[in-house]
C-alpha cells in the first residue's frame, strides 16, 4: 500500500498540469494580494463617505452623483481624456517610423537602438520633467535662443497644456516604440515588395499590409500610453501650472490635503472604468487571426 501511495504521489507531482498549476500559484497570489484586493477595496470605499479624515461605512452613491453632475469634475475628466487621446496620437505618429526603421534597417544594432530610446528611464521622473522645464521655461534653452537672436520669448511654452503634452509624450513614447518594434520584429518585409510588384504604391502597401498585420502591437502601445496619461499627476503639476491641472491631480488631492478617501476612491473607479472601456473598444479592432495568431476565433 505504501509503495502504491508513493507511486501515485510521484505520478501526481510529475503531472504536467499539476506542475503548471503549481508554477502559476505565486503569480496568482501576487495578483490577488496586490492588484485585485486593492481594487476591490477602492470600489468598496467609493460607496462610503468620509468625515474628519475617517472612512464611514455609510452606503450611498453620493460620490458618483457629485462626479457626474458637478461641472468642475467633468471638465477635469474631459481634459484628461482629451490629453490622453492627443498624447497617444502624437506618440503613435512619432514612434511608428522610428520603430519601423529600427526593425527594418537596424540590423545587428536593433537591440541597442531600442535600448537607446529608453535611455531617459535611467533617471527618475522628476529629473526628466525638470529637464523639460529647462528646455521650455522662461529662461530655458528655447527662449534663451530666441532672445539671443533678438526675438521675444514664448511664454506660452511653459505652464500650459502644450508643455504638459510635450512632457507626457517625452515620458511615454519609449513604450510606444517598444510595442511597435516588437510587433515588427518578426514581420516579413518581403511582403511589401510583393505588394509593390502587384502595383501597390508604398503608402498603400503600408496601409494594407504592414499596418493591419502589426496592429496588435500598435494597439498595445496605444494602451500603454493612454492609461498612464489619463491618470498623470506629476507632469501636469510641474509643467501645466495652476491652470493645467488634470483629473489625476484632483484625485491626488482627495487622498492628500482634503483626506476625502471615499470621494477619491470614486474618482479612481471612474478612471479605471474609462480605461477598461477604451481597452475594450480598441480590442474590438484587433483581429488575432490576421495578426498571425493561429487558432483564434474569427
């Protein structure tokens, strides 16, 4: 009996499915403890109220009613969504040619070139934002160059929505380049030559071959830029000035100075839902089979 039990235990431990499940346990626990449970707590707190910096379990929807009816919060939310869309578009326009050239013509230096695009991440976000200030500020490099040649400085460059957008593009564009580059890494560029032989112009070959076959990586890059921009706090605070605050700055204020955690939780839930809606809408445009993932449902 003991031998049979030992043999059964050995076969159980050697079962590929059991080993795979055991390998997933640490990751599943990490996601449960540090992602799912915190999110559930935020959702829970959003239906409570705050009084004298203390959370009170008084179930209501007043936080969401205020968010959806108060014009001030709607303006900040709309500003953040518009900024996220604009920054994602600019990053896409800039990053696609860069990733394309690296993937097609980078040769053995492709990895080095991709790593160079991420070089700013070797420093902290505060230092990177400060560098933008030194370029766009009233006594920054651009205005110093203008005054040197006798032109008036451009005060609108700093502490404006434009400065915030420039800073956010600078921060997140490496994510877009990397996502698009990885999608192009295994792309067969000979398909473009075939398209040209068949009479397609370069732009048409790009739009009908390269773009759709690598749309998955592009969509991932858009998400990696849109979501952090939507909740941005540091960059608008340093570059946007008093009139450039975004929804993330107001959310941060709820958990800091005012201590209204319940209302801040509701704001966080709204941001999370907007991100989910955006990702779902983008996912509907993805065709896995066309992107080369065999076995996917059409």
